[in-house]
C-alpha cells in the first residue's frame, strides 16, 4: 500500500470498531451494515455482541476482544473467552496482555497467557496482542512484541483505546514494526480520528488500523481515479 492510500484501499485495512460498554445489538447491526458499505476489513465488537445476526457480512471479517480492557484476567479465562468467541463466529481475536506481569519483567508468564489464547483460538483465527504501548517504555514495548511473536501471535496492537496513558503513537508503531520485522502485522489503535493520522500510522509501519471514526477518516482520503 502507498503512504497516501485511497479511501477504498484504506478501508481494506480498517477494523471498524465499536467497543462502548453501552452498545446495543442495534448499534452493532448498524456498524456491520456500514462496514459492508465501506468495504472495511472487519468489524471489531465486544464478545457478548456475537454472533452477528441479521446482517450479511460478505467478505467483512468479525473481530472481537479478549481480556478487555484491563488484561487483568487469568490465562484460563482469556482462553475460554477466545474459544467461545470463535464458536460464536469471530474470525479474529484481539487479546489484552497482563501489563503488570510484563512491567515486572515476567515475560514467561505473559508468553504463557498468549500461548493459551493461541491454543484456544488456533489458526486460521487471527490473534492480535494488545500491549498498551503508551503505558510502556521502549524496552518494554520491544519485550512485549518479542513475547507475542514467541507465543505464536499474528499481530501486535498498540492499545485498547481505554487506557489513561493514551493510544497509538507514531514512535510506538515504528518501534513495534521494527521489532517484528514484517513477521507479524502491526495494528495501530487508539486516537486515530482523521486521514492524516491514519497515514502517519501507515508510514510508521502499521498494517491494520483499529478505528471508530471510520467515516471521518475515509472522508479525508482521495478517491480512486
């Protein structure tokens, strides 16, 4: 993809997201219909919103979250949540790591929990690992990425969008992309609300974007000739 993608090209790497606690089934159905119209890669919704019913998703994938948003769930609970999500139609699972374990230097425990979710949601289910990059220093970001790769993840993801430290940053995406070296995807999420910011994340190495402001972002993109 070029650094300045068209609206259609940009849509194809967007996870069109609705994770507000107050979301209803009607809200999710509207999100799904809009994702199909826009041609986004997926929708990303809370696990209790699955399965998606009464909407023909076509090629649009279904993504959900696990251990969200704090990550302070046991590995067994995260694995069970992932398995249930797959049974309910999830194509992709975005799990939150236990940040406290990572910050304390217990990468083995973090790897074990990611691996447990991987076993519960095996390929072809896509597993993304949310590291809350804004809450970590550079060494911790690198450690989180290496741990996710070692555990069999498909992507590393910057943020839940709920942490008070903030969401995605260009620096974090660059560091994550450099660490995984194209072996994993990089999902930038949290605070991406316009086309210019989306382009900055792509230029930094993001291969997927998690956004709730999809319409506003795509409105700023050039149309295909």
